[in-house]
C-alpha cells in the first residue's frame, strides 16, 4: 500500500465522521419541486395542526436549516410537493452541518467514495475498512485523487460513510452522476470553490466543438492527437470536451502536475467517468492539443508566461485552445503587458482571436471571455503576409448555428496556414475577418475594439481595424433565409379559424397571469430577469432583481415559464416570447400562457406576432383576434419564424454598424489617419 503510513484521522487533520445533513427552505423547495414561497406558506399554515412544519435545527449564514429526516417525514405524512421520490433524492439537496471547512472535507470524502464506487462499478456497502483501503490504493496508488480522503475514515465510521455514498449514488441514478452533481453544483461546498471558473453550457459547447475541429485537422495522418489540459486545477470544460470529442482525441488526458484540491477534483470527475489521465509530459512526436483556461483573477504576467511556454513547445502538428478573460486576451492592457502580448502574437502561432459574449461565467455575469486558437505559423514566405482571424461575437447568442459558423471560420483559418494566400484571403468568413498579424502586433489598444465611437487620439491602426471590421459586418449575408422553402398547400386542408383571446381563455387554451407590482429595485447587476414594457424585445440592457429579496417581498408572485408570451398594451400593443422562462413580469404587463397539453392550434411565436400587429390604440386585449396553426405546421412555422427573427436582429445590428462606420470614417479621415479609395497608380497623371 503506497500510503500505508496514513493510519490516523487525527494525524491527517481530517474530519472522519459523516456530518448530519440538513436543508434550507430553498433546498426544501427544490426537493419538493415547488416555488420557494410555497414552503413559507406550508410552514405558516401548518402551525397548530396535527402535522406542523419541522422545527429548525440550526441557522447558518442567516438561513434556518432543517434536519433531512424531519423534512422527509413531514413531506411523506402530508403528501406535499410534486416529487414522489423526495425521500430518495433528499440527500442530493442536503448539505452537511458545521463550518465551511468541515463541510468541504465532508464533500471531499463523499466524492472520493463515489468516485471509487463508479470506478469499480459496484456499491461499497459491506466492505470492511481494510477492504476499502485496498480498493482505494488499487485505484489511486499515487494518491492523486481519492486515496487520502478514504484513508482518513476510521473503523467506526466506515459503515455510515459507505451507506451515505450508496444512498447518494442511488438518488442521482449512479455514482458518476452523483460526483458530477456534488462537484458542479454552485450551492454545494465543492461547487462554490470552483464557481469563479465554472462555465455555462454554451461556453462548454464552444470549447468542445473547437476541440473536435482542431483534432480533426491534426489527425489527418491517421494518428489521434493527445488532449493536454494545461489548466491549473483543470479546465471546467474538460468533461464536456471528452463527451463530445469521443474518438476525436486520444482517451488519455494529460493534466498539469497539480497537487491542489482543485486538481484532485478534476481527476475525480474523470475517474468517475472512466476517463484515463496521466500527468503532463511530452512523449515522442505525438500530436498534442493543448487546452488552457485562464481564471478571471489570473495575473497578466503569469498568464502570458504560461502562454509563452506553450507556444515554445508547439510543433506544426500541435494545436492549442486558450480560454480566458477578454480583459487580458483582447482588451487594452498596460504598456508592459501590451509588449508581452505582442511578443506572443509575433510568433504567428495565434491563428484566431475571438471575443465571446458576456454571461458565460455565472459567478461573473458581466465579464466577457475570449479565445485564442493556436496552430502552425503561416507558411507564406514574407512575414509581412501573415494574417490572424479576428472574430467579434459580443452581443450574440451562442446557439448551434453561431457555434457551427464559428467552427467553420476557425477550421478554414488553421487549414489556410499551408494554403495559397490569395485563395485563403478571398474566403467569405461568417463572423471573422483577416487582419495582418503585424497590425495586431503594432496595436497599442484593444485587439478587438467592439462597437464604440473612436476617440480623437486613436492610433491609426485602430481606425483601420474598426473600418475593416465594420465593412465586413455590413457585407455579411443575412443568416438562415436561404433555408426557407415554401410550397402551395393542398387546398382541401381546412384552415384553423381565428379566435379572440377571451374565447381561447374561456376554452382553457390560454391563461392570463398578471404582472407583479415591484416592491424591490430592479437594478441588480445579475439575478432574475425583469420584463416590463421597455424590456419586451430587448436583448441588451436587461434589468434584474435579487431573487431572495423578490420572493420575500412578493411570496405569491409567479415567474414566467419557457414559451410564455409577455405582452403590454401601452404605449401600444407589443409582445415577446420568453424562451428561457424564470423571469419576473412587472405590472402592468401580463403573461399569456398556452396550455401545453391542449394548445388548440396556438403557437407562442404566432401569438406574439399577432399581438404586435394590433392597432396602436387598441387596448381591449381580450378582444384581440389571433391566428391558430395546425399541429402539423406548428413546429415548422416556429422554426421559420425563428430564422426570420434572427435576420431581423441581424438587420438591426447592421444598421448600428452602418452608423458606427459613418463615425469611424469621419474620425479616421479627419484625423489624417485614413485614405479612402487610394489611387493604385499614384504616379499616373491625368
């Protein structure tokens, strides 16, 4: 046994006994599958009854906590809630009692046991301590992910720990899913630790899609590249990358030699998913795909040092993908860091620079991320002819279409490194534009300037970058319209008659829910979205409320559900479909909710369009007449309307780009920094 010297929990400074589990009121609501205010109502109404709500057992951080067994017994006795499996799932929603460090150690021990269970493919209950230690040593002989946590368990606590691990695995369907739940949930101790670098699903989708494409560009000789995660503590995107890149990259993931708790957590996640991993080191000439995620709090000097090391290691067969804060990778930085970044760009191996939208980091919703794609330097003989693809996705939604087009642009960029310059430069990119690398190296400010007015003191290369970007933006074809095809319908198919909103409500097809008179400020930087008359149809400038403060002030309020149509009558009829759900609707605006079980031909997109088409002064919303669509046509119509809406939004963005182009041209020419339509034969005389 490689770690046999670890025999005493006291010597290791670890908590070896499983702590008692408890639930907050919010946890109880999630367990019972009800809104948070419902639990408060249960609690107040059950007082002085035969089944009064359980008494709290502790208060942590100002929140009352309740024993898990008491809550489960009360839900079972009263039949409250919408979760018939509440007794089984309670362990997934519960947290251990005690201080933060104790709860973190408890979670470490539990995830270590679950990882061992997942790796062995069997339950752990019934093992003796000796058998448990032997199993942990066999799975983790070098103590890189789980051995020390399991070795800390004392004899008297083994049965309780193994029972808890098996119950947790059962609640999550299997041990691997339980590990992922406990590590990624930001409301749990381990999830809270990694929240600052945790990514939302679209961000992981972007990284995974790019990894698959870059791996394909490496594996053309039949050899599968090795994925090397160079991120200290591990990138949050790795599990998603491996799930999507099955077969595209070598199943062995090489990790940085990181002994931190964060590094152990990533190794547990991979071990639970039966993903092989080793400590990073280059072996032979195998093609390597380097993945690096820079934390938002990273020191610029340290980050550029790590990037320099990777660029020095890079061979022409290698690729790299760097995800980090836009403030570091694309925005203006101080003079020293500008010089360091220019040195990295000067290598020619930074093939693509992408500014991503904000909101990809839940813990830092206002922060934007950026990507660098690393590959072989251009093979064009003259260094002046090196190009880098620059992509600005600020303000865009990272859906499948946008991600697919971005991947296509990046693929062409990396492949074009060994192609003919003229052929590559003439390619029509969906989002990107080619910029001379020397221009980026010489840029003193931001590499991607965004939609901003140019200051009078702007560098001449900044003027040129802005004008080129804006010209590319307004030339881009509108998305999705070429996919729309229509045909004459069979005249024998009867059309659904229009109906008034009032009649549809009477028939049970529609429900109208009133908005909430807000008693809290809607000026939070993040939180729950607020939709009012001025928010309908807007993607920017969204207002937010703190959900806890809102539910306290409005315990009976309802949030939107996906597909709800939020509408207003003032200053004129307008409506929008809330695709996401979970938003607060501010009075006097209302919600129209279609009966999902029996929609009666109603379609959210059609309903919103019909409302927006009403006469400007018509406020009798109950009498508005709306179209209905057959079930056979509803899905196709919704998809087509979504394409038209995307084209409309693109057109609005194009108008903004044209206004910005006007300002950029005036500023650049008046400053003497730009020449328009220069004469290709300056020595020619008339």
